[in-house]
């Protein structure tokens, strides 16, 4: 079991003095990569664009979408 006492920061990867600019621009009107009747998913940063470190996705769900069964007690 993990606890906050056992948490560690990863080793530093950037050692420059002035910072690093490495952003990418995604216009607000870019259509989502995945759409369905209950919502959509946009890829903000894929594993490919982060060198395999992580993936970052934006999920937008419609107001009429139903909760998953068993998602909350008493549902």
C-alpha cells in the first residue's frame, strides 16, 4: 500500500537556467477525435507527443448522459 510518506519526486530532467518553451497550440474550435451520443474525447497530449511519458485527454459529457450503473451508492 502506498502512502504520502513513501512518495518521491522523479529525477530532474531539465537543468537549464532560463526555462524551456515547448508548448503546442490547439485551437478551441478543433473538433474532438472521438464523439458519441453521450459525449466526446479530445487528445490534448498523446503518448507519442510526450515521448511515452503520459497521455492527456479531455472528456466532455452531455448533460443528458446517464450515470454508470453502480457508480454511486443508491443509484
